[in-house]
C-alpha cells in the first residue's frame, strides 16, 4: 500500500522525536561527565607506611598506569618535565593549525585529582637512577628560579616511562638546522616556520631561486610521522595558503626523503602503494632510496642509490626541514644501562622481561618507548604496558594485604588453640583468592592495527579483523581514522575541543597568523 501523506507525516514526526531525544541524551550525558570532571570526590592522603612507587614520565605508558592504579595502595610520586599528557597521534595536525595544541594536552594535575588517594607530582627531569641505593636524582630547570635545583627521591618501586628522543644518527647539521616533531613545542615551531617561509618568500624583490628555496618544505624520514606531516602540509597549502598568498603558489613543493625503497615500511604492500600513488596525485615528491648525509642551514646533502647500484650525491635547497627518522635512547636510560651488567648488550632501550621488570634489577620496571620488550615503539604498546603494570601493582598490593590478614588470623587462631571455625573459613577463602591472584599471566601485546593520515582527507588502515588483517585506504578510512582518534582522546574536554577545531578550520580556514 502507498504511504499516505498522513502516515508519512507521522513517521517524520517520530523520526524527529527520536533524533531530538538522542541529541538531548548525548548533551545530557556530556554535561554529566563534565560535571563529574569538575567535582571530583574528596581525596585522602595515602598511608606513609606503604611503599613508595615512583613513576617517571607523563606519556602514554605512565598515564595508562596511573589511570589503572589504585593509588591508595602506595605512596605514588610522579616526576616529569612535562606537566601534561600529550595525545601524539594528532600532533601532526597542530603543525598547520588544523588542531590547536591545547586541544590535545591534558593537565596531569587534572588526571591525578581524580585518583582516590593523593599523588605527588614534581615537574622536573630525572637525571640519574641509582639502583643500589634505590634513589633517583631529579633536576628542576624552572626559569622562575633562575638556577637549577637538584634533589634525590627514594623509591621502593620505580617505573621508567621516559619515552625516547629524536634519532639523528650523528648526521652533521641535523640538530642545528632541523625541526623535530615529538613535542608540542616542536609543532609550534614548525607552524611558525612555515609562515615565516611563506611571508619571506612573498617579500618584495626576492629572486625566483630564493622563493623556490623558501617554499621547498623537506621532510626526512618516510615513517608514519614523516608521511602524516607531509600530508597535513600539502592540505594546508592547497586549502589555505594557495588562496591567501596566490603569488607564491607555483613555487610551493613538499619533498619526502626516505632511505629505504618505500615509505611506511611497517604497513602492508598494498597500503604503501596506495600512499605513494596518493602522494604523487597530491604532488608530494617522494625520494626513496635516498639517505641524507649532511645538513646545512639552507641545503640537505643526500646520497641516492641508483638502480644500477651506483651512488649519486645531490644537494637539495630547503626553506623548512622536518626531521622524522625515528627514536633514540634518552641519556637517563643510557646511564642506567651502563650501571647494570645484565644490560650490556642493550642498544635500543632497557631490556625487560615478560613482566616488564628491567633485566638485572629488582623493583624497577620499564614501559613504552624506553623499554625493549619485542614490540614497536607505539602509543598502543606503551598504553597496554602501562595498563598491565597498573593491574600487576593492584594485584601485588592485594596479595600483600591478604597475606598479612592470613598471618593475623593464624596467630589469633594459635592463641585460641586453633579452634575458631570462622577464622579457618576466612583463611581458606583468602588462600583460594591468593592462589588465583598469584597466577598472573605475563604481558602480551594485542595489536589493534595501524592508522595513518596521508592528506586530501584520505587515510590508510591496517587493522585486525576477526582472525585476519584488513588493509584499507581512502576517504571512508579517513572517517574511521577521525572517529578512532576522537574516541581515543584522553578526556571529554579534549574530544570537544578537537571537534570544535575541526569544524573551525573547515568553516573559516586555518589561522595563518604567526605568533
Ligand atoms: P612518551 O609518550 O613520549 O612520554 C614520555 C614522558 O617522559 C614525557 O612525559 C616526557 O616529558 C617524560 N620524560 C622525558 N624525559 C624524562 C626524564 N628524564 N625524567 C622524567 N620524565 C621524563 N603511536 C601510535 O600507536 N599511534 C599513533 O598514531 C602515533 N602517532 C604519533 C605521532 C607522532 C607525531 C609521534 C611523535 C609519535 C606517534 N606515535 C603513535 C608514537 C607514540 O607517541 C609513542 O610510542 C608513545 O608516546 C610512547 O609512549 P611513552 O609513554 O613511552 O613515551
Ligand atoms: P620510523 O622509525 O617509523 O621511521 C623513520 C624512517 O626514517 C625510516 O623509514 C628510516 O628508513 C628513515 N631514515 C632514517 N635515517 C634516514 C636518513 N638519514 N635519510 C633518509 N631517511 C632516513 O619513525 P617515526 O615515523 O618517527 O615513528 C616512530 C614510531 O612512532 C614508530 O614506531 C611509529 O610506528 C610510531 N608512529 C605511529 C604513527 C601511526 O601509527 N599513525 C604515527 C607516528 C609515529
């Protein structure tokens, strides 16, 4: 039967009511979360007789641990030079202003305020660890004091989650002349420098060669960081700079240099081809089998491996150079490695066992990019490791409490001549629970997949699907990329800010003012 106008109107009315109710529900739920966020439960001071657990770092690993940890079981002390957590997957978007940097930062004080027992936080850098004396040395470089202050913090248990620094392989000129992309400050510096290049190129009387150099944006390293940044940069140019400064647009060029035969080596072949083809369409120049050997303030010197096996040396002028060639070990980790004989062969970080204990030590655990557990240095691995340690420590504390209670009940029973049926029953139940708790499985990483944005509202995804793998790329994958990262944002506040930033840059364009 044909729908009559009356029926149609009724259906539309119901559809409208449902939409209205869902929207109202979503707004209500968000308000509730925001209210709870702003009104946390009162916190209590932890028991000073409990063990001191010191956590270094406020990155993916350490924050995942803090989220999971029952802080009432320990005296928790967090030390990090950064008083916020940084959602690194969206950092490339901050370099062009698609997302504002504060939208992907979460103050660590806000995270700690929601724990049941208070946690001490020191904004400082740990400079060394003495595993024999069980103390760490920390340095506060705060500008406000004008001088650095140093102190020691004793620990009973220590978790090292200090991440990694940028690898330069000792290539001359890299540290002095390039921008990196690891921290918020790096993204801000890149954003400024892009506009500096654009405004300088547009200045009166520049030679065409100088305009070409200034507008040449070179990215070294074709891993996910380099690829995502190149994609964001090309978008910025196509969607904003081209419209606002049209006179320099014929000179704008992005070049991605990679030493290996292809970009994104950790992705499947099909997605590597898709990315390289998309980059060609976007006019991003990919130079593979090209190894950068030296950097000056205006040029990059690289060695190209030719198909005939020969080598060719080229000099590439640049305006902006972004260096994204992966991770290197931090000095504090190098120093600890040198103090532990069992770590003498460790090159990429602290070798840990399957419970993430630093090999050759007692009571020291390492997580994330500074630990070598046989997995890639990713946020996914770091957060699963942090989560695992959180559960492990909660379990250890419970086990100790149960053991203490059993001892207490046993001595009570001994005093009473062993005839308290109630105590015996409680001991039996506690022992049963203890057996279960002591059977902790070692850490196993569960790979959920890899995602990367490649520009032009396209993304690539290698995701676990049933028992296999699904490799996909394109605009739908981009929507998936957006929703996946949105759901992974640390807080509701971050989520709302990121959505607003996306809407803002779509509606008004990115902000090209140079701060
Ligand atoms: P980090 O998150 O780097 O945190 C280290 C912490 O230690 C920081 O708080 C730092 O301030 C602190 N610290 C440093 N030195 C000291 C010291 N001496 N004493 C005390 N504290 C110290 N991974 C993914 O899985 N998916 C992605 O999409 C993704 N995108 C990325 C995009 C970019 C641009 C970058 C750079 C990385 C990306 N990664 C991604 C990788 C991911 O960010 C890292 O693997 C992850 O941050 C590692 O977590 P971590 O806790 O080991 O270290
Ligand atoms: P990477 O180690 O993944 O890639 C660095 C690339 O630089 C390598 O392909 C290497 O061959 C190349 N390289 C090294 N030296 C070179 C030279 N002299 N000249 C030219 N090329 C050179 O580093 P990246 O991209 O910084 O990633 C670090 C970690 O963070 C990785 O584990 C990565 O998976 C993860 N990450 C994940 C993202 C995602 O999933 N979307 C995004 C960004 C990072």
